[in-house]
C-alpha cells in the first residue's frame, strides 16, 4: 500500500511539474505570436497592452484547458495497464 501512495504522490508531483512547464511554454509561444501579429498589423496602439489583451483571451481559451490532459492521459494509461495486467 505504501508503494501505491508513493507512486501517487510522486506521480502527481511529476505531472504538476510537466503541467507548469507546458503551461508556461504555451503562454510564451502565444505571447510571441501576438508580438509578431502586432508588428505585422502596422503596430496599432501600445504593444504591451495588445499582448496583454491577447493573453487575457488566451486564458479563457479551450487550448489552455486542454493542457489539463497532462493529468488525465497518463493516469488513464497507467490504470489501463494495471487493469490489463491483473484481470486479462
């Protein structure tokens, strides 16, 4: 039982680290795209306010929510492997 608890704790910590890294990476990529879009559209207004407005839209987007699959997919795969190993 302790092995399962250790697997769950370290697995959660590892997946949390992966989630944070992927989330920060995705946000930085989106910010870079917004900066290039600002330059390509003739530089209307302030660059930082344009980027902040775009990132605010990004925070509510489906892409941001899809990053949560980092938690769901590995747990489902491990659960399937455990089930298949023990009951098939």
